[in-house]
C-alpha cells in the first residue's frame, strides 16, 4: 500500500489516498489522487487556494490478495510557486514534509520534497527509514531467499521463520496529469506516475519485499508505473463521482520479472467538507493479475480487491 501519491500510491492515482488486527503482506500504497489541472485559471496552488499552508494528508487502505493494510500520514508546508494565472501555473507549488507509512508488519518514516513546476507535472523525492517485524499471520515479516528465481508462495513464508530487519529507502517519482472537459462539468482525467525505489534493507542477499510483493536483492531498485483513465461527473459543486480503469506495473529490473494488475475503480470526491477537512475520497478498486513476478506465477489471473479512503486537512494558512 503507497497511493499514488499509491494506492497507495502508492498509487490515490486514480481515486484518492489502520493498522488492522489481521494483515500480513503489505498492500501497495493506495493510488494517489492528484488534483487534475483545470482548463481555466483558478489559482488552486495549495489546498484549492493561492496561499501558503500547513496541511496533512491521510491515506488508509486494505486489500485482499495479498491480504494487508497500510496507513499513510503526511505533515507538510505548501508554498505557491508561480502565482501568474494560467492553465500551466494554477497548481504549481513546493511542498516540504514528513511522512509515515504504517502497517501491522512494518513502518516507514522520513521526509520528502515535492515540486510542481507546471500544473501537469509533479516531481517528488522521499527518504525514509524502514523497520519490519514478524506478525502472527503467515507471510508477514522479513524472509530470506537464495535469489530472484526462488518461488515465494505463502507456504515458503511460515510465521516461525519470519525475522525483523531494518534499512533505508530512497524514492523518486514523476507524475503527469491532465483533465479534459468543462471546469464544472463532466471531464476526463488522465494520470501516469513513474516511481523508482532504491531499497537497502536487511542483511541477506535476497529477501521478500512485502510492499511490492516480489523478491529483491539487499540493495536493489524497484520500479512501479501506475496509469489511470478516469471519468469525472460532478454531482454538486463540492461532490463528484469518478469511475475508470487503472494499470499497475511493478518490477525489480535486475530480476527480469514483472507484476501487472488491471483495475476498475470508483471513487466519490467530497471537497470543502469543513474549514479544516478540505477533501475526503473513499474508493474501491477491483481487478486481476495479468502477470506476477514469481517463478510459479501463482497470482496470475487471480482477483484483487482494494478498499480505502484519502483525506486532506488544512491546519494553518498564511498570507492574503
């Protein structure tokens, strides 16, 4: 689970952004919910306004196959970047913040810098420390393997051999986004996020990566690309329905193995809920694996379900 920025991340990409008592392998971050550029000058640089703000983001998601859950919290300072009105500048800003990803079997904590130099382009760099530990459900924890070719079905990850481990992750991402249509009418949103993670975790040559559901080397790159095509249908000035399709591709390039999932998605977006709660977006994604990064392809053609919600909060604002 990451939302993209999601499902996280991970990719909410299309739909938005608990620890729970029963979870095991990590869910990909709920897909991020970027603000799609409006076709008219609106000055929505930071939480819908051209003002410097302190904000908080909250993504919560759970999934079946693999079973898991993740909560993401971020606290950030957002400063408008280019205040000139215009289609390419209305969402420009710089964000600096702290971020925390928590599941029943791991925690990631660190900071990030995010720059939106043009409304359609978001660039982000994130550095987090990670700790993972055994959880009394099969498949959760740190598991060593001999190489990329090993099969990592749940039967190879019993609870009695799960270990703890720690390390560091550098994440670089770029998002391209656009909205076609009337500012207050129906529209088509196109979003694509490319994410590159540099993992340095544990002391074994190879291990199972709970967040990405594949085998990685002790120091390794993991690449994820999430794309979405979404129809947006306003219900009221502050409420809209979003439905569409999304594709998530994940790979450790050195392994030569790929996981790909096709989703259908639906979300309801509520804006300006209160002066503090600026946005809430519950979402659901349902899809199936077309490929899986295991030697046995044990998830290929199997279904996957993700449920969750994302929220944005305004804690303080400065300036006119």
